């Protein structure tokens, strides 16, 4: 058994990670797969949207001047010469005194400069001709969408660094983008250590418990834009843990369990042997046995996080260290993605100077109540909690009724 020689501050650990977490290179993906990804460069419109004049209403394409003076008592008569629909334009040109039946989104025929709304006229058959009887004039340009009204050709439609939303990729598709330049997704491998752990889906029995950390970590990695490799499970044997950490070429390795200083905590020693153990032990509660380091990869160094096996400590260490790193590698902000709210404490929070505390709390929209059962192994405390309050290293806590910020789980 050995103790921690020194615990790094949270700020020191975060500063080191920030200096060594550079966004991955760009790759091109189909526009149909680009939602949620981060643009690696500006995207300009190769064409205007729309690239033709289009009808903004159902009705008739006309020369506006030919409707001037029309009224209910003195309708203007226009000769119907054809029809235009989306994807099926009218092939000819339209002249003064003529009309083309048109639907919303259809190309406005050559010669027309307005669309008369369907409510402003009616079609009347006279012999072998159909007449459009207009009861209200329409001014030139009315209800006609101009070329480039939505997006002018050459304009920037999405800027570098933007996380693409569904409407963003829709706009990219509308300007003809086929392949979109995005930051590569960080590849992440989860290594679960522990002789006592059963795979998720099994029933706890005897002295064995079910591994919950791999399930939580997989969901967190997906939230933060990572691409998860199959989970690796390693028994509490030094050579097996060492092999599990060193294998593969993922950008990030998350090691759950075996991160402390006990006789079966092999991960720190294994990481130090095959690479660099940069931080081991952090001045925080929970997650004080957390750490991280780096090992060589094929093209760039890989970050290895040592996450405690206790479920709440694992969650806490991921949120502080691994999550920001994965987001940064994928081009996303390092800041926590949680919604934030403010409220007043229903009970005091006690901490100690020099330590960051991750305090689970209930929040009803106004009052913030610390969860009393808050051991690092009590995962249910995070499901009863609505979020967490972070107590900084420079504070001894917060008094009852003091206003605090809550990072909401939902």
C-alpha cells in the first residue's frame, strides 16, 4: 500500500489538459451524416437559393400591369396559357394579358413579374379558352421570390467551428454541398478493470457486482461527440491492465477502476511504464484518486484518463477532465454542456480550502437542497439529484440561503 505523494489542484490538471488537447484534423463526410459535427472550415454557397425566381403563393403568374384597374365591378380578363408546378416549369414566355396557373415554389415563367393570389381571381371557360377573371390588381414583384432571396451565391452559409444543427445541414444540402469538412470525431476506448465486475445485463450474484461505469461512460462519450470503440474488460492483473491501456490507437482511453494506490490499483503504474503519468491524485471530492497521462500514438499522443471505480467518482472525474478533452479534440467548447440555473441553498455546504467539491443537489426552480446520502459509491444519489453545485478550491463552502449556481443533469 502506498499513499499519494501530492495531489494536483483541479486548475493545474485542467491547464495541462488544455495545453495538450488540440482539435483533430478535418475529414469530409456526406452532408446526410454531418448533423452534430463541427465544421473545420467555412462553407460558401456554390449557387444561389433559389437559383430561379419562384412563386411564393398559389395562383397565377401574370404581368402585374395587366391587372391594374381590376375590381369586383370591373374584372380584368387574362387568357390562361398554361401551368407551372415545382419541377415542371412552364416552357414558354408570358405576355401582357396572359396568365399561367402556378403553385407555390414553382419557377415563375419568363415575362411574368408577379403572382396573383388564388383568392383574387377565378377561372372561367369561354368557348375553347379559359379566362382568368381578376377582381383585384397585383403590383409587379408581388409574391415572387427573387434569385438568391434565401442564400446569394458566394456567401458564407456556415462558419468554421460551428456545431451543425439539423437546420444547418439542411441549408448546406440546399446549396448543393455533398461532402462537408468537419473535425474528426475523437475515437475513445473504455477499459473496465476489476475481478468483481459482471458485464451489463447480468444479474449481481455472490461477491460480484454489475459494471455500471461502462454504460454511463458510453452515454457521456456519445453526448460529447466521441466515437466509441468496443469496451475492453481487464482482470486485476498488472500485465492485463498494461496491455489493455497500450492496445489500439484511439485518441482517448478511459480506464475505469484501479486508479488509486492499493495493491490491485495497477493502472497508474502501467501508464507510467508505457508512457507518461502526468497527474495522479487531484484535490477534489469525490474523485481524488483520478489522474491522467499520455502515451504515444501513430500520429499524435493519446490521452489516458484514470477514472476511479466508484460510480459517482467516475462520473465526476469524467465531467471535470475527460469530457472537456473529448469535446476539445472534436472541435467543441471545453465548457460543461449542462444547462445552468441559480437558487438559494436550503442547507449549508461545508468544504475545505484547497479542495474542489462536486455536491449533488435537488433543485425545485428556487431552492437548492444538498443530497444527504452522497458517498462516492452511491450512484442512485445522482438519479435523485437534479444537478450539482461546484465548490471552488478557494471556498470553505456556502451558507444556508446563499445563492449558488447549479449545473443541471437534464
